[in-house]
C-alpha cells in the first residue's frame, strides 16, 4: 500500500514545480489564441497543439485534439490512477478574449510581464492559468496519481462554447467522471478562497425602434414626427424603476449568501466615481449575484461630431440581461419581449431579436467532494475557509456539464481575484495566489483519492 504524502511534502513539491510551470504558462500566453478573431484561427490551433504536447510530456496515455460541428479545437487527455480510484475531470479553456487597443495596456498584451507580484498578459489568468493550475497539481504527483484524471481543455469558451454540447455528446464516455473541477472562476479576495456555487444566466437581444421610412429634416418635421432616438431612449428608460431595479415583470430573484462587501472595496474594484450612487435594492451581493441586472452595451446612432439636423428613421440598442439563478432563459426572453412591446411610445415599430442566451446555474455544494474541497482550500490558505460565492457573470457551459453528467459532483474554482481584470486591458495573475490555487488543487486530488464520491 502506497503511503500518502504529507501536506508539508505536497507543499514543498508545489514550490519545486512552480518555476517550470510559470515558464509553460508564459509560453502559452504568447500564443494569440483569440477565438473571436477568424484571422487568428491558426493561433487557436497552435494553442491546442501546445496544450496537447504539455499533457504528452506528463505521460498521459491518450491525448487527442478534437472538434465538433466546425468548432474550435479542444484537447481531451486521460491518465489512469490506481484501480478503483475516482475519475476527476479537470476543465479549463485555452482560447482568450481579444486584447483590443494595445495603447490601453501598460505592457504588450501577449508578452507576459511581471509587475508588483502579478503576471500581466491576455490569458495570463483567464484561462491559461487554469490550465497551468491543473498541470501543476499533476506534476506534483508525477506517475503516482491518487485518482484517474481526464483533461478537457476547450477552445471556444470566449465565444459562447457553441460546439460544446456536441463535444459532450460525442465524447461522453471519455469524459464521464465522478468529480468535475472547472477552473474558470475566481476567489473572493486575495487571501480569501472561494467555491463558486451560483452564476447568473444571460439573455442578449438587439432591439430596433423605427418611426420613419427615411430620414427627414428636423426643422421641417420636428414637433410632429416622433424621433426614433427619443423613442428608443424612452423604451430604455422604462427598463428600470426609480431606484434602479430592473422593472421587467416576472423575472426571478433570490437570496444570496450573508457576505460582507465593504464600500471601499466596491469603489476600488468597480471603478465607480466617488459621487455615483449604487442602483437597486437589497444587499450588495443579492444585487450582484441573485437578482436580475440589465445593461445597454451598444447603440447604433449617428455620431455627435458631424451630426446633421436630421431625424433618423431608426435607432438600435443591444440589451444584456443577466438572469438570476432559478430563472430560465425562456421565461426571461418572453418577459423582456412583453415589456418592450408594452413600452414602445407613439406607435413606433419595435423589432426584437435574440442574439444568444445562456442558462443560470445553482450548484448543490454538498457531499464528500465539496467537503474535500473545503478542507483542501482551508489548508492551502492557512486556515481561511472558502466562501460559497455567487458570480454575477455567466458561464453557461456549466449547465451543459450538469446536464450531461448529472451524477458527478461539479466544483467551480479558479485563479482570478477582484483585480484580475479578465477581458480588460492589463489582465493580471496574482502569482502568490496562483501558488495557493495549485496547492489547493493538489490537496483536493489527494483527498479525493481516499473518498467514495
């Protein structure tokens, strides 16, 4: 019978593998695997090949690059552990968000640069550090894994995981597992770990408000003919009440964990101006995690500079509606459509087009796997127990995993912290927290190896 390593031995081994792990992470980050950019499809493929090569180097028995329905390449790999041990699926994604304007970055977005204890680059945290965290835990054990491990590294998470359901169907037996660890979330704060147990869903829709068949002179027709921009503005204004709560009737809201979110931290992390008031009612975390939120993320209208004295015939807006755990996208689409149609002024014509949707998630965070995770996280963070955290954003594919593998325990973890700036300029990985993440996953795999999950 193999003797289990002590926590101190595992901690020392994590420290030993970190330099090589960081080099591999930096090499991955230099690959511009922007899945939203067709011109960089070759980089996404190159990223998948680099990830596959890392797993081959770790002695995985099978390593394959796969795709479905014309989607981006994913990597599936398997390494067997002791006979009868649980199988753990480790998920991350190797595609990244567009870097946008390089001028907004303090260093080149695809050249990893360390400053003030962080590694800055696109994908340094979201989510190539998720891959590295999995890899680090595996390197600690080498060929003496306490569990069997299946790696699933997706290549199109940042563009909606459109082909993921097909991948899960086609490779269901290869991916079947007792525990699924999804490393694509974050922790409550530096020094305070978290397990993500709820995520809001998403409905995105484009609306057009039309009042004219063609543009007309504002002097000749203003005061009689409705202005499409004003009509659209009135529709948008109807979407919130005076407190800032979403005014769409029939959307679900729920309670949130009793977690304190200090005012100074909210200001610092959100970037809100000092005199700006928070909107909505209820606790801070309810408003961020378990109540609906609605934003306008795009407008089609004439530019201010050079605008003529013209009534434009139509104006468009993109609506981003975050739906609370417990709600459905079908209900949210129906209620949003009803509200918009009921609030279009002056007989203007409304066109409502759903762009995409993603389900909300509520995870049952009980059972042996979650007990093992809480114990591992508490130990990795020197006695600080993890918070059961909600996330206001959406990771719709988690619902796909829950549906495909209903008997598996799904743990949502990650490397991000409140100042990671994922999706924005100067995305950065907190290196000391990353070491704790690797240790926590190492301890988790060790504990799962002796559990009946």
